């Protein structure tokens, strides 16, 4: 779960290649998406590259605007792959914007912002893990409950059916012929 959060942290970190590739794997597993790892990483790199190019071209005048672009692109990506914890995406987007704003004011460096995002990423990874574990336990409990319910229904059905009166079978043999009635 921790790896999925790395993508949310920021594709512009110095470790982005490692985080991005590992994040893609987990995101695909979590979302049940049929997208390949290569497709996912290509799309995420494209989002980052597009926003970065716009910053360098002067379309965006600061990191805050660039981060808004990145957040919008990542949000759309996560929606498209049916990522199950969109509230965590929203949380990281807000935190990423707050850090970009502080960076624009010169209050923190790029490295400090990356460390703060990594810290949040650790916390969100723990939350993802907790949710996934709870979900697995809930599914198991539901399956167990369904099994018990079906067993109870089977017992009930047997108890309400009238007993079957079976007539004794009598067989007689005459030569090579056997008759049963």
C-alpha cells in the first residue's frame, strides 16, 4: 500500500522513477484496472511532463499553479482507474498545494517539501493498508456469514419437508430375469 502513496507524493521527486513504477503496480492491483504497468507509468509521466513544460514555458508562473495542474491530472487519472480511496487523493492534493504555496514564498526548499510529502505518504500508506486489511476481513466475515446462512436454510428446508414414505422394494428372480417392485 505504501507504494501507491508514493505516486501521490509527487512525481517530481528525485526518487520519482522508483516510486512511480512501484506505485503503478499497486494502483493497478488496488483498482482492479486492466491497464498495464507501462501504460500507467506512461500516463503519469505524461501528466508530470505536461505540467512541468507549462511551468518552464511560462504558462504557470509558480509552483502552486504547476501543482494545481499536477493535482488535476492525477485526480483524473485515479478516477479513471477507479482508485478506491479518493479521499486520500484529495488529502494529498491539498497538502501538495499547501507545500507548493510555501515553496513559492521561500519558506521551504524543494527537499523539505519532498520530505514532508514523504512523511504524509507514510501515513497515508498506513491508512490504505488498514482499509485494505479491514476490507479483506469484512469480505471474509461476510462470506462466512453467507455460508452459515445457507447452511441454516438447508437445515430449515430439510426440517419442513414431510418425511418421504418409502415402500419396501421386493425383488423376485425367475430364471435369468429379476423383477423388482
